[in-house]
C-alpha cells in the first residue's frame, strides 16, 4: 500500500465580487433612506448691558405703554392712541434748549400689545426724535 500525498491544488481564493455587490447595495440603501435637514440660522451678536450706575439723563423723554395700550408721555396720559396725537405729545415733551438730541425711553408693560409699542416708535419718528431706547427691569434676563 502506497500512500500518495494529496497534492495541493493551490491557494483558496476569496471571491470579492459578491462582497462588493453587497456593500454597494448597502450604500445605495443608506443614501436613499437618509434625510438631510438644513437648519437656517442667523448669527446675531446682542449687546450686553450693565445696570450698575444709573444716571438720570436730562434729555430723556420717558414714555410708558400700559397693558391696556394707553400711552403716558413724561407722566401725562395721552388722550388718544393715534400716532399723530402721540407725536404731538412727544413734541410738547421735547426740551427746547437741549444740548443733545433727546432720547425717547419706552417702558412697556409685559402685557402691552406690540402694535402699541410700534405706534409709539412711529410717533417718535414723526416728531423728529430718531433716538429710541427701551427700559428694562433690573435683574431680568
């Protein structure tokens, strides 16, 4: 009895074509099922305020807007909510001999409508008072 050695028929081959086919199908599946969302945003650098030293500026015209929408200019209620009436009241409250242009300081109630505040801003523009600022409550963000 002679035992013959088994001859090797060569190295075993790994067929890569089915592997490539499966990977391509997975990539196509992921591309079709992935959703891309574009989030639009604006970069806004908001100013910071420090309320340590509060000085009374003589060229300020305080304007208060109540929750009901009534406008109070320099401690005097305006009879009407119309822009022209508010502009006349702002004109009367403007100091005549001011070294600087007066600043309208709007102090609006949290429950006041936005339209009431916009009306005061338009009235200040009509009265020739381009400098407008808003009063804030100390300690609030």
